[in-house]
C-alpha cells in the first residue's frame, strides 16, 4: 500500500469528544448500566458523589450540579445576590453564554476590556469600571488560561466575583485551582469541554455554605426541604447518568490536561517564526489549553489554507457580544483590545487524543501559509 498524502488523510478537527468517548466506551456503558440498576435518575447518589469528588478536586467546600454552564453562571450570580436591574461587569470576547446568563439573572451586562497577552479581563480596566450599581464581577478563564484572578478579586473589593471556568477545568493560578478564588464559580460539561459529559451538564462550586444552600434551592424552583419555594428558582438539574459518566472521566482530567500542555509546548516549539503568534502564558498560570489560540491578521486566508491541507481550525469568537443587538450594553462602549482580538483569533486543533504526527501535520500546514 502506498503512503497516504495529507489530502487523503481524515481531516484534523479542532476538538474531538468522539475520540475520548470511544476510548472509554466500556466504562461509560458500565456507568449508565449502574444508573439503570440503581433506578434513580435525578438528584440521587451519582450527583451527590460527583459533587463531592469535584469539590475535592477543586479544593472548594462544596459543589452543586446543575443542567448546563449557562445556567451555572446565572444561578451563581443569583446565589451571590444579583437581581433585577443590577449591573454585572464582564468581558465581551467569550461568547453569548455570558451576557445570556447575566440577563437570565435579571441583571444588565457592562463590559470591560481585556489585556492583549491572553485575552482575559484587564484588572486595571475593571478597577476603573466599578461603580455603585455593580453587584458582581463575572470573570472568564478563557481558552484554559486563568485570568489574573488575585488582582481581579482585589480590585473588586467587596463586590462578589463569579468565575467562569467553562474552559478551565483543573487550571491553576499560583498553585490554586481556577474556580476556588471567587464567591462562586461556574463550570460547563458540554461534550467538547476538558471535562465533557455525553450531553449537557454544569456545576457551581463555592466555599460559602449559604451560597451552596441557596444554589440547592434555586436549582429546583427555589424549593426548601419541604418543597416550599423560598426563592424564584427554576429547574436546572444535573442528571444521574451524566454525573456517573463525569465521575469516571474526572479521574483522568489531570492526565488529559497534562497531555494538552505537552501538545501546546509542541505547537509553540514548531510555530516559532511562522505567520501566527500563539497567545502568551503567564508564569503564575498552569493553563489547561481548552483551545490553542493564535493571532493572525489574515485569518480567513489562513483558515482556507488549513482546510485545503486537511486541518479544520476554528474561531472563538468572531463577534464580540457588545456589538450584538441582544447583548448591547446600556451605554455604548469602546473595547479596542477585545475588538482587535476577536478579528484575529484562530483556534488550532487541540484535544488530548491528538497524535504527535497530527500535531506535526498542523504545524507543517501553518508553516506552509505565506502571509
Ligand atoms: C466561557 C463559557 N462560558 C459558558 C459556557 C456555557 O456553557 P453551556 O454550553 O454548558 O451552557 C461556555 C460553553 O459554551 C463557555 O465556553
């Protein structure tokens, strides 16, 4: 049989939950069978065990499973005291779930700019934007790189900080896990995430027992133990099947993240003096590379070139949310770093099961692009 040329090889995807689930199929099916045998489907032993395991993993006092990452953010905001008409300070480069969650909580988003090195919230811009209406700060640990969370918590002062960890399961900042710094932190288990369910799932972690108790009310119509509503909640439950699967995948999360870091190092070594500039990493950070993001001015031309080479890049995210009608702030705002970043980012393939040959193919494809 002759050698396959790159155009005959299967395309390399930007993310690939199928590769991970295929390798764990027998374990996943056993977890599903256990749930069926237990005959408990909602808020049963698997959710309780996963909540304990995840809180231990993060180093937080508690964790509360919910239906998805967007609702995790909305419920976290509600649980730390955000309500109708309050202002939440956040970033505009992390997609629609962020303003959607703020609106679900009844609040209004106000956007602050990002810093240019890794596109997370600029603590100085945050300090300048805080005002009397600000009831929370929603910070996103984007692409798996923690924001400067200690500076952000310090700048926020008495205003509670909610961490969006949907892209940062297991990342560390100065040795502590992202998601253990703020008043509450929200996680998504969307299938492509570093810890992915086989469907939707989410969780809020917190060190504050009152916030945890409120979250357990809010995720089921605001019910207390006797099913009397004591707050305006809704239905946002993690189910037993997803919790059982997440529990088994959690055991491999640190190893999967280490593999992502090895792939990132391989990319960095291979992409020196190429047409793209990989985002920087802070010495204080141990990132988990949910995405491997590079910047380039001629983005569309690069993506077309990569596609022709069998490499499917992505864009996270092309349109900053402050420019979209449903998510516009009350007062128009200029966010030069955010706008520049959204026009230039490209995500290269990144998932733990990528082989060294595939990483080399991606590097060769990028290096073959004439800027
Ligand atoms: C940064 C960020 N926040 C929130 C979410 C929302 O998570 P979900 O899709 O589980 O609602 C996502 C995932 O799409 C995300 O990437």
